[in-house]
């Protein structure tokens, strides 16, 4: 990694208490967009950062600027040819047909844009920095991370690089063996699963919408014995999620006895998101964040999907509050409300968003009946991980 601390900086050298949660961000996300017609035209990390600052939750000792990962660090997972192609595409602001076909660059999902190498390399650098920080114990939050679809030799699903894989491999290189990756994004973590399939002492737990792109992560898909995939039907509600959390997710983590937990906290499973049909409130994310924090002293929390600017910002700001021990006010102060009122969204149905989105971070509870198929899938997975203990 580049940056003032050099490529081998440890948590002690960085000057961060091994138990103090750290928020890792960057200005590279400000004004950086995949293009006006893309779902990632919205500001996400800047909104979370600004909300947390407006609420007094980001004093200087809690915030670190993400370095940009060097190509050598990126090639611990990605191919050198792909990294070179990504750098060339940014420099030239175009790709030829061969590069597009081979590496998935210059597509509708992964377009050419001015920061197409620098931005994901900065996200990856933040995750690598976070891995070094938590290796001796601690909590790190990288909302710009969580790009779980990236493949070794190609961009995929809005993800140019796969920073969860890079972070997990770096934790392994730092001496941690038993690492569990938990993913609550609405879309299955196909890139992470393909990269880590069959790798000893790793476990993947994914909860995602069935029948949703990338159409992977079936209940029977075990990725060589390490993955526990729970596809859920449309309209998943808070009551159903609570069952999944208590009966499946937390027992699956506890039974593994991990040295570290990596959580991908995509916000696209929320009711208001345009790219899924799930119906959760953001309190489901916050409960997950808190419950997993109680199960480890090495915790890396990432962002991920999320395509409604208000729901992403409110959810991820609450994630940081949960990690850092801040009380979430029922009514936001004026300065925080101004951050939310300044957002615009031309792609969504909510061009005039509800007033409640400006006043509070917390969604109302979204309870409902528990469907039999969810109970059945949870019990089938419980039986499987019980056999592996």
C-alpha cells in the first residue's frame, strides 16, 4: 500500500489503539461516479462520512484516510494482465473490443470513467489497511469496500476489484487462519465464493435474494464445503430476518470459532432499494453488526451494494454508530438533516423522498409472518453446519 505509513505498517505503527474502532474513508469518492445513468451515480461514502461528522461521531482519532493499493498488492488475487488493463483503461479513457471481452471493462455494468482504477484501488487499499489494523485485535469500518463480485481477471457486477478477497488473503498472510466471511447483501457474493472455494479454515455465510443476479448461491452450493448459502424469497421481512439471524447466522459463526470476522454489509436488502425486492429495515443490519461484534475481537466491516442514496447513507451511518458505541438519536440535528436534504436522485421513484428520511436514521420496524420455506431452509443449513462441528 502507498501512504505515509509505508507498505508494512502495523497497527502499532499507525498509532491506533487495537480496540478503538476506526472509520477508513477517502475523498476519491467525492464527485466520482460510474456515470449519470448508472446505479452508482449516487454519493454513498461521502454521505455516510458527512452524516457521521455532522453527528459528532468522527473525531480525528477515529478517522483514517485510505491509501491506494499498489499493483503488487492487488496481484495477490487479481492477475497482473487485468490490473495493467484497468490502469490503461483509466489512462486512455477507452478500451478496445479485446479488452472488453476478456476483462469486462467498458461495459454497461463496469463502464469507463475517470477514476475507474484509482477509486477501486483506494477501496482495496483501505481494506488492506484495515486488515493490518485488526490483526492484533480491533474493529475497522470501510464503507467504500465490499465489492464482492470482482473476479481475478475481470470486472463483474459494478466491481472492478474484489477487496473482500484481498482483505481475507491479507489477514491470512498476517497469520490469522480461521476467518469467516458474512455477506448480507441482496446479491450473492459470487466473486468471493469463486476465489475462496475449498480453502481450508475459511467459512462463507451468505444471505441473498433468490432469483436475483448473479443467479448463484443456491442452498445446495457449498463451494467445496466452506459456504453456507441461504437464498431468501422476495419481500423478506424483519421477523423472518430475526429468525435467520438467531437460528442460522449467529450459530454458524459461533460454531466456527473464528479468529476474525469480515462482514459485507450491503444496504440493497432494504425495502427502498431499486435493485432488489427484499423488505428489511436498517435495524436488521445494525442488529447483525452488533451481534457479530460481540463474537470477535478482530472485526472488519465493509459496505457493498445499495442504490438509494438516502437508505444507504442512513443505514451505513448507523453501522458506524453501532460499531463505535454512539447513541442514534430519534430525531437528527439540523446539520445532519441538511446532509440528507442535499441529496438528489434522478433514477429512483422517490424523487421527492419522505420527510421521515430527513429526520431520522432509523427505519420503522417491518415485521411480518415467517414463511414455511424460510424455516425449512434455515433448519437444513443448521443441520449441515452441526455435522461439521
